C-alpha cells in the first residue's frame, strides 16, 4: 500500500512538472542596474501568473542574477540553455551583459526575446538572427532627441554627450552620429566625454567638457542613475541654463526626485506609453501586477516586462505544448503577422526586421508625476 501511494505521488509530481514551459532570464538583481532587472522580472511574472490560470501548460521563468557582470551573464546563459533546458530567453537586461552572450545564443540557436537593451548590435538581424527586440535602440532614442534639438536651432557645438564607457554608453554617441549624418554635419563636431562604468567618478569627464570652453545648452546623458544625478548636479554650476536629456533605461523619476530644483530641465525618452493611457494592455498590466505584487508601485520598467511576456505568449499561443521548442518559436517569430498586444498598433517580425516597436515618447516630471511633453515645449536659451 505504501509503495502504491509513493507511485501515485510520483506520477502526480511528474504530471505537474511535465507541462512546464521553461523560459530563461539573466539580469542584474543586486548591483548597479538592479532596479531594471527586478522590475522587468516582476512584469514578466505578473503576466505569466495570470495566463497560467487558463493555459493548458504553465509558463515558468528561471532567472539568474548576473550583477551587471558580462562574465556572470555568460555563465548564466550557458546554464539556462544546457542545464535548465529553457526554450527561449526573455527580458535579459543590460547592453554589455546581453552583448557578450550573443555568441552563445547564436551558437545554440535559441531565441532571445525582448531584451532590456537598446544596443545596436542586437538589432543586426544578419549577424544576430536569434535576437528579437520589442523596444527601439538607444541610438534611435538619442537620434530623435538630437534631430528635434537641431531643428529648433541648437548649434552642434552647443550640444555635448556624456556617457558610461561601455557599449551601453557608446549607443549615445552612435545616436548623435546618426542624427549629425542626417543633417550633413561632420563627425568631428560631436563633443563626447565619458565616466568609468560601476563608478560615480564624473569629475574628470566634466572637466574635459569644461576645457572645450563652450556654452553647452543641451546634454545627452547615457549612464546609470547615481552617476547621472551627480553629473547634472555638478554641471548645473557651470551651465545653469542647460537642458539634460536621458534615455529610457534611466530612471527619470529617481533622478528628478533627487534634483527637485532642476526638475524642469530634465527630460527622458520612453519606449512604452505612460500608465495613464486608456489602452487595453495598460489596464491588464495594472490588474495583474497588483494581484501578484499588491505592495509594489506600478512603473514603466515592469510594464515593459509585462509587454514582452504578452508578446511572447501571442507569438506561440497557436502551438501545442509538445510542439514548442526553440526552433518552432523562431519560426513563429518570423512568420506571424500583425501581432496586436493592446498598445494601439500592430506589428510583426521578419528576416530583416527584428524590432517590434519604433515608438518613442518624450517625458518629464511635473509635480511629482511623469508626464508626456511635446518637443515644442522645450525652450533652448
């Protein structure tokens, strides 16, 4: 009787886990960009928690902390592929950490979907055919900022780029380069200085900007929150009328709250709509996120995690559980047309297009709330 009982428990357990669809994630959960990794993970889990109530199989996210360290990121991806046997990677976070794992991803032909990175290399469908992005590239965000500023009369030598010294920071330079080329401006006119990754040592880079002896009216910053906050605070002493433009990977709410007196001069691009919009997916996100994390606040990062989880589900939902593997997922990504996930527009992927959205929104903090602003509202003095 005891043996029969043990066998029953064994088969119940086997059945419980045999219909799990394992998806992997490597992100920073404890170091300098942990606010990105943790919130992306919560957004993904919020969607999976809800869809698992009705799905014939269960989505299981296996997530490892890479501490924004490329070596750890590579080890995590190897483990997810070879030991955990995941069918796809979802929401990996950080440009340098994601970039270094691309050879592993390409070698093992496993789809990487919706990485929280705007790195240009991830959007090269010829060399990285298994990377499928939701968001626009950081360089696209920066390029749009610069084009709008130049259109408003900003001179090239009134603009400076300050960035982290890695592939993430380089995306800022590439965005300015793209904008300058579109305006037939020369590359040598770009003013660009850096700070060292994993530090807040912005003083040397700022001193080099001062050496140009220019009256900078706008700064493009591509970095992390702490270093960015310090740079704006110091730069305001020498450039009191300057405007500061951040990209979506940076937390404008935190930065602006730490620099209340400069709030009106800090702007940021976003790649998801704000949460006051009356969109189906916004309402779904709020309901599902609140159910799983009742004590957490809504934010655009977890919203993006939710978006990519839904995008993944919409891509594979026509497949039977036994049909789902990395090859069938890639095939569906490349062949499914006009995916509507509730954002107010439809889009899809193909062999040449590995980016779902091209949308960019400009925002700033007003009275403690993140709000959309138009380019016409920016007055460069």
